[in-house]
C-alpha cells in the first residue's frame, strides 16, 4: 500500500517538528519555564519585525485570522484524530479574532486549544490501547478514506473512536500483508520452514504497531507548552509567506549548524533507546571518533562537566542529554557509558569544532570511452557566517575544480539536485568561477531600487564544457547559479522540467536585540523574507523556477511540485534586465537536439516516464479496503504493476567513478570515508541522469570562451544574505 504521499502531504508540519526534535540531535533545548509574559512579548516582537521588515507584509485582518486558524488547527491535528466537532465549534469563536488577539497580546485562543489538545491526546492514548488489545476482524467488507484534508472532524467521541479503529486496522492490515510476503519468501528458500498463520501475523503486527504508537505518544508527551506555542507562532508568521519562520533558541542553533556544516561538541549522533541515550554514529574526524573509546551502541548513563560530579541522565529527555554533552571548544566532558558487553566505562572527551563531512562538496573522476570528466556534487551553498576563514562552498568547489583539472578532465558536471540553497554571497562567488566577470543576480527590497550583485574577478577557474544538473528540489541559491549559467549561455542546464521556484531572500533577525532586559532568557530569532531576487535577464525564479534546457523525465514529471503548489507563495514578476554579454559559443541547439533524440530512444527514460504517469494516477488514491482478501488483491495488483518499473532500480551505466588522489590518501586512515565514497560511486554507476549529463558534455566539443563585454563594474558591496 502506498499511503506515503497522502501522509506526507497532510502531516508534514508535525513530521517536521518530530524530525527536528528527535532521532539525531546536535543541539539542545534549554530548561523551559512556562512564562505567558514571555509568550506575549514574542507576539509583540514578531508583529513589529514582520510589519517593518517583511518584503510584502500582509494585512492582519479577519481573512488573515481565518487562514491562521485553519493552518494552526491543521498543524496540531493533521489527521483529525484528536479533536471532535464540538471542539472546533468552540475554537471557532476566535476564528476572526486572532488578528486582534495578536495585537492585544491575548493568549486565550492558544491556551484553550493547547489544554484541549493535551486532554484529547490523553483520551486518544486510552482509545488506541483498548482497540489494540484484541484482534481485528479482517472479514468485514468496509473501507477507509485517508483524505483527511477534505474530511470533516468527527461529530462526537464515538465517531472518533470509529476513525481510530479504522486507521489502526489499516496500519495492522498493511503490516500483515508485508509480513505474509516475508513468510512466503522464507518458505521458498527453506521448504521445512513453518509459515506463521494469519492470526499469528495479525498479533505480531498489532504488537509492532502498538509499540510505534507508544513511542510516538511518549515523545509527544515530552513536548512542552513552549514547543506547542512555537507551532502556534509559526502558523501566524508563515501566513506572510512560506519561508518566514520563527526559530526558538535551540532551533536557531541547529540552523547555524546546517548552514555552516560545523558544530562544537564531541562529534557523536545520539538517539533515544527506551529511557537511555544511545550513541548511533560517530562523526569521522571528530574528537569521539579519534579517541577510539566511545563506540556506536554505547549507552550513556551519566554526564559530567570536567571534574564536576556526574549527573544521571537515564530517563532524561534526549534534548537535555545533548545539552549536557554539547559545549564550547576546549572544554572537557566525561561520559559514563555502558558498553555493548555490559561493562561500565568513564570516557573523557575534549570538545572541538566538528565538521559534518556529508554536508560538503565532493567530486569524482569518470572515464567515458577515451574521455575523462569530473562530477562535483554540492548538497548546499554552505558558509560559516561567524567565521569567514572557515570552509565554505565557494572555496571548496574552487579546490575541487583545480583538482579535477590536474586529473585532466575535459568537462564538468555540477550536480545541484536536491540542493535547497544557502548563502547568497557564496553563490555569487561561485558563478564567478565559470564566467569572466559581470552581473550574477539582481536583488530588490520592498520600495527600493534594484541592486545588482556582480562577479568582479576576471579570473575564470573553469572555461571548459559545463553541465548543471537540477531537479524539482533544487531551490533558491541553486536556482541563482543555474539561471546565471543559463543566461550567459555558459553551460547547459539539464534535469526536471523546472526547479523548485523559490525566488525570495531571507534574513535571520535576532529578536533579543529589541529587548533591553534579559530576564526572559533567549527569545530566539525570526527568519523572514526581506528581498526578492531576479535573474540577470530580469525574470524572477519565484514560482516558475529555472526551466531546464534539456528536460529529463522523473517520477514527478506530471505532479505540481515546488513553490507554485504552495497556497501563500509570493507571486512571479519581472524587472528590467541587467547589462551582460553572453558566451561567444552561445548556441547549444545541436547538443540539446542530440540529447532529446538519445533520451527518446533510451528504454530506461521511457520507463521512467511511464512510471511518472502511473504515480500521477495513483497520487489521489485515498480509499482502501479493510477486507483482507480485497486489500491483498489490491496490493498484489500494485506489486505486479510495480514489477514493470524494476528496470529503473536495476539500471547500471557501466561507468567507473574514482576518487581524486588526495581523497585516496585519506582513505588509508579513514575507512568510513572510503565506504561513503564507495557508496556514492555505486549510486553514480546506477544513475541514468548523470550518464546522460556526461553524454551532453561529450557533445559540447569546443571550450567555452567568454567575452568580457562592456559592463561597467561599480564598487558595489555584495550583501550577505541567507537564501535557504
């Protein structure tokens, strides 16, 4: 059963919240004291900052109030399994008053919904435990509709219980059919194997589902009032546009780690295992990894700061455990851990700045016939805002280009697929690696004249054939890069029909700067849209994205993805173009035509296109049978159809990818890095898109020669802004 699409579409808010606060954490949450006065101050500050600082502030009126109401209720009860209709009717008294309540620092609506949610969650926990205490009857001929967005709230608690029963039944039924397939496979490989009965599989599946639900509710119960208030705040601020977002103090810390790719700590990823914190992974190069004492699977029992008394952390929230372990560079933390063999050991670690290697640029050399090419993968346009001497994407990509040149590559693929953006300054600098000089992007602030950001360095790091790969999830800074390369006709953009379509610039504003007293503690920060950016040809990438020169079929070809699919996204518009001169080798028409012919004749691309059509047909399937035989028949039909597309997964391009010499030296002492690169090369060898990108490079025979043009480069100060 494929319910992932419906689940993600309707539950993304709570999924993002849970993902951000659980599983793998590198930052911490402070001890929270419930303080309504702090919450009121936050509302006042956010209103002030949004009205004064947002690019296009929306009117806070009754229409605004209704949209906040809808978004907030959907955020805290996305699958409509907590509230009943009488709750919603009680809440609706405030539906058109939220704007006034924000201005008056009135928390009544939030207090009501929060207390009711906690009450209903407690009741729901009792409901699912009772329902899961006895076997489900899969002989009934009944169905469930999972289109929660269009579904009304349950009329009463009896109807709500019925919904819970159907949702749980669907979850268990899906698990039963999966387990049954595994049993059949075991029987095929071992004729003596005793296959479990349907009742046994149902019991196993119920126990598994119950365990997952208990873990989910255990986590949700650990969320504080402040956590839920942050959801309420974001329901308000996101009405201005999808990229305006409030960061609680710990979320701002996590955002900084994401942008810089570094953190200060011991270099270990942690997760909760029952009541104990477990080491799930050691970050290569970090102090814990180098010390060779802390190991994956170790259970952390106590934490001590230097020579202080150790604190028992068993049963403590994961966030609070991480807070105690994380700390400033050069300080000592002592961990009392239970090793896998049951022994207890005290491990001393000196905290350091830890680099998260997987967030950084990496490159590979590939042979295609008698030609050698380079592939550079860039996951984001990272930078350390506080320390410009630290590594950033521009400097790293420049190094990779030099290394690839030394390896004798004849063309480069810049892979920006799934790159969600990053630093505006970094992308401006990076475009400069491929052009001689000139404008890169245009920026417009509300009510102000446009500003043009230039590459002012005439040096060209790479003037050879260039292909830029994008997909539906290439956004923001990625789109600036692809658009500039396309407008200069410096290279060819290939990939999805269009990129994500985020043409706005955000700045992170520290809310603490507006308050004299620190009695409220850290107030966090607001990431808000302050500018829009435009291509040098004058067009915006907002909503429209960058249209690929060569469109490659993918699984989302027939589905609206990206900014254009978001209700409150800012509109597309156009300004006058900047003065720029395109490459002398400006025409790629023949190269594009050859690629289209190749893909049309390629059975794998045809299969991908067929799969995309099938996904589009299935995306709106919301009704499922809860009768075992009918459900299984539907699943078997889907599985049979899916076999048709197995060739996509099994595809191999038979190209050999190798790491550059400097990395091969690192592998001698870093086997984990070697394994990661091996996995990356293996995925590249199965990537039909990269193979076609290399074919396109092969057709781009002549090196691109850039003309300097007659652009007057004024001494403009490039603004550093975050475009994530």
